[in-house]
């Protein structure tokens, strides 16, 4: 597959799968016992969410306020339409917000306001590479990390610039065009979908249409037969050699099944086939399963040549969510990345919640080398795995750490990578490595290994050694 291949929804999306791993799902293992799993997903399109974008202005302060307080921007307490996630954006993505962002919220149906909650301001390192088409599209804005606050209908915000210090004679300037983004993810509990692994009516016809054996004008009609929009059908079709079109979950396989499928894809004669190093395919909730509105993202998919490394992240959205709410959190982050930050799609390739459920991230196919926007300077030939939550001071749940190992063992195994090894990546430019530098990194790295950042949080970063060894064992190394 050529690097940075763009595949439109009306061409051979399904046929382009590099490593489809086709297997009957009847012999797959059940989901991990005891794991709390989110709803299977909607049978029809998810109810779209909304975004309120409110411009910030100067805040009035007492006469004794210091220079930093005097430069504050924000909004006083006010009623707003219901939302569940907040963030701040500004005009120039190259500007950084040198200061603090804090919000107070009021829950729907309540009267008590929360205390001040910090919003992570250092977020520009989660983005497309400087020269990527996504970055040059002209829609990208500077942004904070989003913060999940739950169902709310009141908000107050203050953005305070860093004060003068030994390195700065005056208080920092805030970026131009500051706006508060309030995101409603849509229905939190989608209606029950079809049985996992069941083949939706019309799936064969739709798959044939997308693969190009039917005229392209038949695609819309075929997608309607399955109850999907054309955009949703395209996002599902790139996984159609793993599961039927419209599936909400890609079921897990045993190691033996996964190895057999990968061996079947090799070109060598049967007698010469070596046993592949790959972990068992884990259970993955598809984009349809978590209710992604496929009309938000760009229509085309973007790919890179291979996957040489996996970068681990945390979303910095806070830990105040239940696993049943995780699809709603993910829909909110997706909407924030696209509608507020101006990205082409969700930045991460995969997401993992605190109960260890794994979710398909950026559209393009879970078995393919999809180009993400997660590690500035190192998005090429890598995959980005984000644990939903904040793990600078909180310990990551064991279920989430285990899920990282299982996902990495499978995903890296598809591309012949040793999770305990190292690899060489070429930097696209960042604050640790200049553009064009060849950098030796661990095959499983933390975001901070490629960029000077706190991500994925010190507590989660400390689990990388465990993750590497566990992932290698799952591959049979």
C-alpha cells in the first residue's frame, strides 16, 4: 500500500484491506468475563450531538487585581443548552496558551455549582504533523484538551495568563479568538442494535457495491438497505473482511485462530510458512458501536505505509465517567476534534476505557495502517492508543493496562513488530527532535518519548514496561 493513500468512500475501500484476517466468528471466545461492557450500539444512525461555541471576553476585576488577573478572559455564570464536555479553542494553531483554564459547571436538574476544575492547556502536541495535508487544510485551530463534566446546563469559565517571572517581564498574552466549546454527544444510551456478529440484511449487496462490482450510483441504494448512510457504510466497509457490514463489535479470536488467519495471508507455500508472532485479536467496539456520526469527518481515509510503533496517550478528559458512559465520552472527543479543533477525524487510532473495553478510533479499518493525529512529529508509520481519562496523579486501572497489552500484541503483530524491541522513525518536526531526524524509539512508546509533554501521565507511563513484556508474551516471544 502506498504511503498516505487516500481512499474515497465510493471506491475499493473493502478490497484494499492489507491484512483482513478473515475468519468465521462462531468459534470466537466470548468477551472477557467480568468486564463491564458498553451498550452494543444503535441499530440506526446515532442521534447527532451539538456544539455551542461562545466567544470569551475580558472579565471585570477588583482594582487590586494583579496584571495576570487583569488580563483574564472568560464568561460569568450563565445558563446554556445541555452539554457534557468543555474545551477552549483559538484562531492560530501555532499559538500556545500560556496560562490556566478553569471551569465551573452546574448539573442538569441541579442548583449546586462545582468547584473550579482545571482544563489541560498543553494540547498542541496531539495533532497532525506540521507538513501533513490535515494541518494545511486551513481549518485547524489551537485548542486545550477537552474535559468531561457530565450532563450540565450551566457554566462559568476563566482563562488567566501566566504572570511575569524571571523569564518574562510582563504577563503572557492570551491567544486571539478564544472561544468556549460546549459539546453534547447526543443520546447517551443508544437503542439496542442487532445481535453481535449477525449479518444485517443487504450486507452482501452493499459490500459488493463498495468493492466496485456494482455501479457507484448503486452505493446509496444499497446502504439504505442496511440502514446506514453512505458515510457510515464506508466506515464499516473497511472492516467488512473481519465482520459483516454494520457490525457494532469485532469479536475477539483465540491466538490459534489469529495465527491461522495471518498465515493464510502469506505468499509462501504451506510447508514454508513460519508461525507468526501475533497476539490474539481482542474484542473491539466499532465506530458504529460507539455511535460515531460519520457525516462529521472528512469522507476520504488517509493511510501510511506500515505500523512500526505504538504511542500511548491519555485523553486528559478526567476520570469522572462510568464505562457505560464511555461511548458518550468518545463521541464528545470526536466532535471536539473535528468541529472545534478542525481535524479531519478523531485523532487517536484506538481508545480504551477504564474497564478495558477497546474502541476503534480514526476511520479507515482497524487492521490497516491508518494515519492518525496523535503524536506531533511521529504520526507516520505509527498507531496512537489513548486511554480515556487523566493519569498524571491517578493510577490507571488494571483492566485498561491489560487492554493496552492485548491490543498492541495484535496490532503490532499484524505488521511484524516486536513489542519489546526498538525501531527507527523519521521525525516530522517537534520540540524534541528536528524535522528529518532519524530517531531510535521503543516499539511501544509513551507520547512523551516523541514530544516534550506530560502525556500519557506519569502514572500510566510507568506501566509501559509491564505493557511491553506482557504484549511480547501474548505474541509468543
